[in-house]
């Protein structure tokens, strides 16, 4: 991998992380739920976008060259499944077993469906 690719991935990862913070903060600030919905929105939208990117790269070969920068860099920096895991565990540890399981399980299912939907849009 070229130094330029490494640089691009690093820069885009930072931009993705900054956008994650903004989106998560915006959703959390407007949510009345005690379950952390900001992380759900971030991860589901990241999976949808990676599905779109993967589908688009399979149709537009020139886009495949940008996939590491956009997918690994930007969307990797944007998504946050480690935070989601901690949030689920925190809910369970505070005695909210059902909320913790629903948060973790629901996010996995929604994220998988979002990724498949993004892919499917380029298979129609």
C-alpha cells in the first residue's frame, strides 16, 4: 500500500470519527430514550453506506480504488461497534438486562439489514 493511501485512510478516518461525534451528539441531544440511540444511528447508517460503497464499487471499477479510503478510512472511523458493545454491557451491568440485549442484538440485526439494503440497491 502506498504512503498516499495510508495518509488518505488516516485523514478520512479522522473525518469519519469527527462526523460520528457530531451525529451521535445530535441524536443523543434530541432523544428522550435512556438507551443510547446515537450509536445505533451511527452504526446502522455506516453499514448502509458501506453496503452502498461495496455495491457501487462492483458496478463502477474506478470506485474500487477509493474503497479503502472511503470504506476502511471514513466509514471505519465513523462506525463504532466497540462503543455499542460497551453501552450494551453497561445497560446489563446496571440491571437492565432486556434493554442491554435489545440494544446489542437490535443493533446487529439493523446494521446487517442496512448493509444488505445498501448492497441490494446496486443489484436491482
